[in-house]
């Protein structure tokens, strides 16, 4: 199941978004502060971050996005009421990001979420030394040789490739691949 961290301090705005994400079969972790979300970020390793810009507390959305980008290329969907051209320009400079102006149509939101996940999967290809790994096609290539991977092999290798340089424990892999807490 895909996982998203949603950072929005306006509960009345957040509620229909959370409901929509759950209907899309996305496990959503909602936070009202950037600090709390960042504390969870490394533990949960989300597939997507949905981020309001104007947040209460010591960190605004720009701060949160910069910290996330310093450690991950996870896609970020900015949700904001900011219409200032200079501020919007700053947002769009973040790699792997998109922007939705509040208030927005829930159908457009749903389509953008799907588009972000589709683009991630379509562009995903990893180079591991002389090996080329394409998780979408479940192929591992070395020179002229190609091996088709099974679902579990593909999922484990994808997780490892997405977290190169980061320790990933057995429990995390078991939970993501087999949906088991204890394997």
C-alpha cells in the first residue's frame, strides 16, 4: 500500500483530503506541524508528501520541503493559498514537486495524485554498477542478459534501490513487501 505524509494545520481542509487519499488506497499520516511530520518522515519513509506552505509553529512549508529534499527525492505536492509569483516560483524550483492552489477541486487533486505516482513508476530505473534495474518491467539487466524478477524479488530490490545509502531493517522490508509485522 502506498503511503503519504500530509502536513496541513487546517483540520476542516484536511478532512476531505484524508478521506480522498484513503479512498485511493493510500495510507495517510496526517500532521498539523512540520516538526512532527519530519520526526515521522525517516521512520515511515513515505511515497508522497502533501505539504501546506503556511504552517503554524517554527517551520513553514518551505523549511519542511528543504529538509525533506536534503535527504530524499520523495515527490512533494504543495497545497497553498499563496498566489504571489515570487513565492510560487520558489515552490516550483523544488525537484519532483507539483503545486495546487487552494481551494482546489477534489477530482483535480485525485488526478494529480495519480499522475505523480504514475510518473514516479514510469521514470524509475536504477543503475547498480554494471547492472540496470527497471522495477516497472521487473527486469534486471547485465550486458546482453536480462533476468525477469518475481514480485517479491522485484519489491525487495526496489526498496533497497530507493534507499541507497540508508539502513533499511528487515522489519521494514517485511512490512512493505509481505504486509507482515513479524516474518
